[in-house]
């Protein structure tokens, strides 16, 4: 029997698994998809919010603030990107300027660094702000990460430290047994003393497998985004927010760790957690609303549009609770969930795991090695790598300059890619201007070869998303 079974390998589940991997615990991380980080955690803004926005006294406020302060060291440990770009909240009216003052007072109370900028000072730093700006509240500690890069790195490190990771395993049934629980999937029967339900969009559904009368506590909101070509890197340097409203932080603009401009999201209530289609109306709303804070956006450089769904708790706060003995729900993790994730894991460890198991620190901890990025290597290192292995010199993705060997490497790492989207998320082929138009067929071939499967078995992301069909 395992000590702990974690359901869900999004940013929250992977953070908890990473925290557990530092202790002498026997842990399994379970994911229903064939890849981790493939739902809420793969379609959001990627912002490590500074912590000024959540309502005082909530878990969101406490954990956002703590999580944002844990991220710099976490990203150094994991050897992943962390862009400390800072953020501007842009007021365009006297009423909005009054809201900025409310946010400033929250920042003072929470000891968050800030600066109040005049219109002239703000435009000097960000000349593409709207002409209607009257003042800006600047938060220099705001940062941006690539969520799936962080999540995969945590899972990989956890695997290196004895955490078992099982994908393609949706939980179908939960049985209470002596000393713990039995979890039944289509292919596995697993037993554990403690269950941590971090199943994201399925949070209350999975909770009802344990307790049939667990209430429906989640609704769903879809947010749509535009992504711009990297050739416009430098158009903005900060995260640019409008003044927040009751519906959230609003349509924002940012530059990603990799250098793409991204704008969004809108916020639309939907009935199903898996409706990630984009809509003409939604994207038009994003374009219209960004004009409140930004001008001169290079709309002709949009290379991708996507939507993500987030679980919205009716409690208006994160739900982190021991629902029945040794069954821990960590659900309703909407924004600022990404920013809060390391602190959520810390809370789960301190409040629930450690009191039960009193586990010692793992000795001889194994940290992951950073993947080779051939075009980011210095010329001497690059030449040596190509000399040793010519596949590092064979470019498969010309837009992003990704070599064949980098793709092979990402398939064979501990948390290796199993899909076209999984390869894209790890090493970025298909993320450039052509969006995989040239490189995707080659990626399919490489996946088939390295996984030793037929071309017709290669999937885009989900188990039913095969790329090719056999004749006859």
C-alpha cells in the first residue's frame, strides 16, 4: 500500500508530488490524460501574480503571496525559465485611479513592493500604452513562467526521487478499505493510506467518488487568448493589466518567457469543463477590450488562438480540506492558482501529510539536469554537441530552431513526451509562425520511431486524437 496517492498532474498535483519527493514517502501521482499539464495548466496566462489582488483573509491572499515568494528559488532548483518582468495596472479614469489606491493600500499591508507612476513615467517605459492612461500602479515582483515547463520539471524530479507516475488512468471507483483507500482505473487497482484529490476540472466529481453526497462546488469559465509572433519581442516589457473588476483581472497583455506577446483572456461562463473551442465573439471581445490599455498591437502577427477553462469555486476561495479522514480535497484552484501552487503544496504537506506520516527528509536528493537547447548553447558547445551527435545539427523546426535530437531527448526523459502536443510543450517545435505546418509530419515520424509504435498510433494530445489512419 502506498503512503499517498495524488489524483491529477496539473500544476497543483505536480507541486504536491514534488514536495512529497523531498520526504521519505511512498507516493504515486495519477493522471487521466496521456500527458501531464494538459488541461487548466496548459491554457492560462502563466503569471506569477505578486499577491495584491485577492480578498484579505482568504486562502487565495495567503497562498498567492507565499507562492510568489517561493517561485524564484523553485525555478532555480528546477532549471526552468523565470521572467521577472514586473506588472503595470493601468487606470484610464478617475474612478479607476481610486481603485488603484485601494490596491496600493493592500500592497502596503502585505509588504509587496510597488511604485505609483504618472502617465509620462509609464509611457516612457511602455510607449504602447493607450493614450487614455492617467496613472499606473507598478508591481516589480510580478513574474512570468511557462506553466507546463514548471510542471513537467517537478514531475521529472519527483520521478528521479522514487515517486511513481502513471498516466492514462482516469479514476473510475474509490473504495474505503482497512488502512486507506483502493483506487480503481480501467487498467490499475492502487491502494494508498491517503488520497489527495487535485483533479482540477473534475474536482467535485472525484470528491463524490469518495463521498456520494459531496456537493457540486465548481462552475466553469472559459478564457480565450491571442498569441503573436516572436518577431515583435520588445513591443511590451511588463505584464499590462486593466484595473480589475468583480469578474477578474480582465484582458491583459504580456510577454512570455519565450518572447511571444500574448493577450487575453475574456471570461465566459460555460456548462461543460471541456469546451475549449475558440469563438469569433470571444476573440473579438479580447481584441476590443485590450484597446483600453494598449495601442499599436500588431494584429497581423497573430499566429495562434486558443482557449482554456478554469474551475470556479462557489466558495470564491480555494477549497483545501480534509473531507473525510485521510481524503484531502485540493480543488477550485482558479487564478491565482499557478502563483499559489508551491504554497498550496507547502500547506498540504504541513497541515495534512506531515502530521500523519512524520516523514524525514530524503537524503541524497536527485535534481534534474536541464535539457539541451542547441540554439541557446554557445558556439563552441554547440559544435561539440553536433560533432558527437549529428542529430543536434539537423533542424526539424526551422521557426523555433529545434533539432531532431532535442525531440528525441524529450521523449526519453523520465516524464517523456507521448504525443505531438507533448513534444511541442517540452521543446517548442510547432510554436512558431508556421504552427507546425512544416515540422509536424516529421515529429509524428520521430514519435513513432522512438516509442516503437505505428504511425497510425501517434496522437496529437488525447488518446483518441490519432494523426493518421491506416488505409483499409
